[in-house]
C-alpha cells in the first residue's frame, strides 16, 4: 500500500526554514532553526471540501483528522524538517551525508531561500549576498543520478548540439521524475533588497515553482491573534482589529506602535502579495506533486465526509481503493451517487473523487459490465496525453470539406495554418456588407474575424454549417455570444497576445498628452513654429490610475512604474499587484488621486458610460483620460464638456461607440457619431482608429493563438479557452486504437440528458467521458470503443433524435 506523501523543508541556517515549518502547522511549535536529526511535523493543506458541492452539507461534515470551515478542508500532510544546508552539503560535507539520507524520504522539497541578501552561505550576517548561490547548491546531484534520468527517456536523444526545445523539456522532465520536484519559497520578501533579488531569481530560473513568503510576518500575526489583538485567517490578506470591528468584537485595542506595525505589514506584505505566502508553499507543493483530495464514504445516503486522503491526480480507482481499504479483496467500487466504476477508471478533481469501495470476495468486474464515467458534471479539468506513442489522428470528415472564411485581413499565419490542415480557405482583406456576409457564411464551418465584422443573430441564423467562430482580437462584443451558443457554435478569442501592444500604445499616449506632442506636430505640418513649455510635463512622479487590472492593465502597470510613475488601480475583484502598484477600493477614489486615468474594461451593461459627467467632476483639475478598451465606456459629449471647461487637460481615444466598417477618407463624421466634428476641433486630443493591437508582432501572435484553438476544436473537439461555451477537453487516443470514435454532443442543460445519452453510448463501451455546463447549454465529450465506421451513422442518428440535442459531431 503506498505511503502518504511527505514534503521536505530545506534551507541554510537563518533562511527561515524552521519558521516556515512551524507556521505550516496548525499551531506554532518550538523547533530549533538548525537540526541534525529531522523534525517531523504535520502541516495542513487547504482544499475544497466535498461538502461544498452540497449546500445542505456545508458546515455539517465531521473530519476524523484536520477540520472543515466554510467548505474548505484542512487536510493533514507530513512535513520533514531535514538538516540545515551548509556549504558543501550537496557533496556530503558537514551535515551533508545526514542531509541526503533524510532527503531521500521526501516526495517534494520546499527550499526556503533568504532573498534579503543579508545572510551568507553559512547563514551568517552579511550584506549584498546573492541568494542564487543557495538555489544552485545541487542537492546531491551526481553523474549516476543524471545517467538514471537519461535512461528514463524511451526515445533516443541525439547529440547535444542537435537538441530541440522538445528534447530539452524531455530531459528536464526525466530528471525531475528521477529526483524530486522542488518549490522555491522566497522568504523575507519585506526586506528592501528583496525585490531585486527576486527579479534575478525569476530571470535565472524562469520555470521554477516559486512562492513569495514572509515567515516572520506570519509568526507575528499569529502571536497577535493568540494574544487577542487581531482576527487573522492564515493564507489570506485579511487582518481585523478593534479599530475595524468596534466595541463588542472581543479584541483588545492596539497601541500606536502596534497600529503602525500592522499598517506596515499590510502595505509591504499582505496587500502587496495577497498573504504572507507560508500556507501557499504547501499549496504549491501539492500542485507540483499533482495531489487532489479524495473522499471515501461508507454509503451515499449519509455524506459525513469523515475521511479525506491525498492522492495523485489520475490515480486509478483500484489504486485509490487499496490505499483506503488496504490489501483486501474488493468486488466493486462505486462513485457518487452510487454508480459502479472500473478499477482502471481515473480519479480527477470533481470526477470519481467521492468513492465507496465494496469489500466482498471477488476483485474482477463482471464481464460486459458498464465501466464508463458517471453521469454527472466532472468539473473543469484539462487532461493531456503525455505518453510517447504517436497520437491517433481523429477525422471530423474529409478535411478538404472544411470551409474557412477569414475576414478583415487576418494575419497570413492563420491562412497558411488552415491550408496546411487541408481546409478550404477564403480570405478577404476587409469586412463584408451584411447582405454579402449572409450569403458567404451559409456553407462555411469556420469564420475568423476581427473587431469590425458584426456576427449578429440575423447573420448567424443564415450560418447552417457553422461550428466555430474565431475573434482574432481580445473583444467579442461583435458576436451574439448567447445566440451562437444556442446554435452550438463555439467562440474563441485572444485574451493575451496583443496585451503588450495596447500597453505600449497607452504609454506613448501618456507621454504625448503630457508634452502636447499631437498639437505641436499638427502645427509643424501647417508650417507653424511654436516652441512652448507651458502646461508640458514629465510623467515621472505623476500618478497613473488604471481602471481594470487584467492582462493589459497589469502590463501597463509595470511599464509605467519603470518610467517613474506611481500606479494605483481599481478592479471589481481583488487582484495581487505587480511591483509597487496599489489597489484602491472605489472608482471615485482612483479618479480623485490620478493625474492620468486609463480604462481597460470589457463592454458590459455595468461599464456603459462608466465615465460620464459625474466622474469627470471628481477627477483632478488638469488631468488626462485615455480609453483603449471599448467605445461605449466613455460618454463622449461629457468628455467634450470637461475638456472645454478646463477640467481635462487632454484625452486619448482609440475606440468609439460607432466605428467605420472599412478604411477610407471622411468616414469618421457626424453621421457616424453626432459629436465627431466637435471632438476633432479640441486641442490636445489624440484620436487613433482602434489600433491598440495593430502591430505586426501582436497580429502574428494572435493568428497563432486563435488559429490553434479553432483547429483543435474542429479536429479534436477541445473547447479550452472558449468564451461562450463550457471548457472541455479529452486527451487523444493512441494510434493503434482503430475501433474508437469521439462523440461531441452539445445539448440543452436540462435534467435527464446524460441518462439518455449514456444508454446510447454504453452499447459501444465508454472509454472516457467529460461533460460541463455553461448557462443554458452543456457540452459532452466521450470516447467510445467497439465501434466500426459503419456503425457511426447509426450512433449519430440516435443522438440526433434525442430531444435535448443542439448539435452532434462524431470524430473517428
């Protein structure tokens, strides 16, 4: 029977290793900082308890070990504090032999690294020490170990000079598998020199699993909580005091010194990083090991969830049952709500993880019994096949029958990629008038657009064969998303690839506004020499207010700080800042403080004219507004009034409520937007034609990202990254499995569907199955075997006749 996972904590003396160990437990212990014999302790890993899936069970489960609070389970996990690292430990010097002997018992390491640079290799006080030297100690790596790692690689690796990146990743993966995975806990993050050392470490080890932590801060907070001064939930940023909660809260008032210490901790650690990071080290270790919670129950009518064990994801049900029951005969294994599953079925988070092994006499499942997955939603898990066998090429039908329509000059990378798949590609440099678009879209399977083409209900009703839409941009408001979903049409976009381009444009606009470069350029083109410095400013020391701290906003934050700006941001959710940026609680608070306000929000009912007269009134006198998000976010007539009154010193707009469908002279006019001429007459107003993501680099990257998503959906059925569809994916089947087919079934999200569908599929033996819902629709993927090509039409016809069907596709 496999043992429980064991996590080793290592680090040089004075790195905070034992402090981290103590804080990872439920109660702070009194272990020495440097040890010869290992200290064993119990840490508690926070996971989602199974009771959270049953509203009437939250707060009622009674764990035999650990505890459950508000649907969060604290599961015990063994920690090992091995001997402190000393110089040469990896070579067996000093405590090295003992260190390596203890170390071999660990499944995963938490390496606590002092990033303050104030302790040398022996843990003695110094200044300016590079913590990179501590990370590179090697942990006993030898030539024999490397040789064993290389033997793990099944396919031969050529000479080093011929290695591809795939070869590099293969070797690294084999080495980690032979040795043990490591989490870097970068400790003492509140030290002034920590930031520069963290940056060096991240550049040196870009693929490392890193957690930022301050173990002494955790000690201090827990001590204050024990003394009754604060309420504190480990692993969060929330600290409540008497001053926050008032009389009757049961807390002692803080003196001025403690108040200042708490505020300092909030500013330098909690609000900046989201927590002290100590509890997150365990979470990171569990992620590295691939651990998930599994909940054994005696019967499904009484779900008390007394037991919880940690197992590696994709463990088979048989292995899990033996872990729970021991080496006793098991005749059957059931998963909630009482469905028998095979011993070879895999366990993932939310799928087969509530188990009831039945201890009887036989270990063999009945021949011909149903061993498919249970009829329920399995949660959003992304599975990938990592074996070495060639993948089976699934065929939707002859690829030459796939018709692709690409509009608005989508990058040629996408065109070539689709052609290489064998698809028929029709390409246009501009958008099409609605009537022509309706005619063109009638028989295509894939359509790719940017921001101008409007795929409304009228257009989509004409698309009889359309299965997927690709928006080669960030925004998707040009597509009737819900209607597309109701027709079984998945929509993909590119939320990441042009973020840098937009952020750089905003930086350029900030400088241009501050120096009035637009006006000076217009004057020079007219022959006017007007050298002035009045109302022209440096941006260094100015405050940038970012509304929407997503992919673009966070990148912009980093660029602006590098240029000496102070960055604040507002978002509807709490987001950990990058660098020294600070989140403010309200939009009004941001508007009152910022010299430059830049908007990076989606088009939603809540963001319609979110910047109007009331918002301009609270902005600083002489401030600037930048909008590179969505045209309806800003009330333009209100902006014109604010500029005329002197409230605004300038503005930059890249998006508008109504935009021309094509390029041309005279198209941006009052007939398109009735305020256009008034806007164009204002000074220090930068107007650009929606070019935020219009760079060669961004468009090339977008074409690859979206093109890959579309091809994966057509060829494999994967909806990872879809904006209007449930996200579902299954790994491919090995190439020698010729009797298998993949069912892709989009249906109404109503009760009874899975029962009906599984009755149809079970005749062919379900190998694996995955389903997920999104609003009123749901998407089921299933791989079935024992099916011939001649039987596929029968299977397709049966699914098409079900009353819940939206679309059916079968790949084979």
